[in-house]
């Protein structure tokens, strides 16, 4: 099951709006620093979908025409004075420090370029780490599913083993009963054999007695005949 996002799209959009209002450069790392975390790829996607719209002017307040005209004149005069003063300051400052400003500007551009390259490298590194983390989470989810299947299979094997043991016990009981019946049959056969032997002995005794009793009668009959 995927982990819920800590920062919603609304939170990311609010951070982007705040950075835009401050007038600074808006990039994924600054938005992530503003939020205190977040997925850089999601931030990139939201920045790509966000239209570049400048600040919307406010509604013009309703003022009397005379007051508005005086305010416009005063604003125009003030602007001209400020522009003249700024021009003089610029000309005076430019003549004295044009080379220094140009040199410092070049240094600043180089520093900014280095920082941008470092920021891009850091962004790509963060994206790579997040991708690796997602792959690891996916692998863990896959292993969890495999473990669940193994547990289910193990349960089925245990059930089959219990059934096999039950069948084995039933077969053993059948074998025990069969052997018991065999022993009983052997005992009955021995008893019958002894009884038959007893009957044979009784028959032999009876024959002997019959023979003994018939011998005198035969001798008597022979004497009478002679």
C-alpha cells in the first residue's frame, strides 16, 4: 500500500505562490526548502503545470476627480524629481565605480552560475535518491506479498499434513483391528483344531471298544458253528 503524501498539491502551490510574491527565483529546491520537505518530482510537475502569470493589478478606488487630478500632478512631479535625483546619483556613481560594479557583477554572475549548477546537481541527486527509495519500497511491498503467499502456502501444507496424519492414524487403527481379528481367528482355529483332535481321540477309543466287544461274540459264534 503506497504511503500517504506528507504535503498536498495545495501546500506546494501555496509555497510557490509565497516565493513568487517575494520576487525570488522559484525552483524545486527553494520550494522544498520552503516546505521543509517534499517530493522534488511532484514539485517539478506542479511547477510545470503552473501558468506564468504576473501579479494582477488591484481595482481602482473611487476618488473625486479634483482630488485624483491633484494626486496625479503631485505624483508626476514627485516622480520627475525622483527620476532626476536618481539620474544624477547614477551618473555620479557610474563614473566612479563602473569598473568595480562590472567586476562585482561578473563575480556575482559566476557565483550564481555555480550555485545554479550545484542546485541542479543537488536536485538530480534528490530525485535519484527518491527514485531509489520508491524502488526499495516497491521491492519491500513485493517481498511482503511473497511472504504472505508463502504463509498462505505454509498454512495449506500444514492443513494437508494434519489431514495426512489423520488418515495415517485411521489406517493404523484399521491395521490394528485387522491384526486383532487375525489373532482371534488363529485362536479360534487352534481351539477348533484341539476340539477336532479330541473328537478323533474319542472316535479311536470308541472303535477300540467296539472291536474288543465284538471279538468274544465272534469266537462264540465260531464254536457254535463247529
